[in-house]
C-alpha cells in the first residue's frame, strides 16, 4: 500500500473551507484522536471561517463605539470557535469557566500571564460569551489572541 503525505497546513485550509461533511471526513482522516481545535484556530481569520460568521458593519452604532463593538465581536468569535460552539451559563455552578489573564507590560502592550477560572460569583469582565471551556484553550487564546484582547480592554 502506498503512503500519502499531506501537509498539516493544506489539511487545515481544506478543513476551514470545506462544508460540514468534508470537515467531518477531514477530522476523521487527518486529526482523529489527536484533533485539537487549537491546531485549526490559530488566527482571527481561522476563527471566522470555523464559525462561519462575518463581522457586521455596526452601522447603527455611534462612530466612537464602533471599534469597541468590533473588538468585542472578534473576541466572541474566536472564543466560540475554540469552544466549538459550546456556550456557558453562570447559573450552572458546576461549569468551570476559564479566562486568560493578561498583564500590562512597560511598552504598554499586554502579554499573557496566567489562566483563571470561575464557577460562581462572576465578575463583570467574566462575560459567559468570552469564557473558555478548559485551561488549555484559555492559555491558547491568551497567547494567540493577545492583540484582540488588548483592543477590547483598551477601547
């Protein structure tokens, strides 16, 4: 039997552009047990492709608030992609909800620092739409999407 070699990047691109059946087949053939959403969602563009979402124009939002709403939408989209569309509810205390913790550096950019989790007593910043389902995903989001978090937190 002849062995076929395909680069992970090609499989990723085919996965992100494929329909539901093609994506399922590619997961089974190439990702199998080692499939990790963190291998697929490594850019904001990947997150939009994974969720099938398109960023709205926010035409009804006052001009000075558009950047904030765009930044929030980006964070929601990559969170949704990494969580594979699983949503959280703060009334379910048994659900752990993970968040990357960022710190401001001298230059004044932010960088990933740690992962926090919550099961109850939500803080205002711990919006259930932007929490992640496990520590690994929160760490990936904090390291990969620092720029998007920074935009959201500084607008």
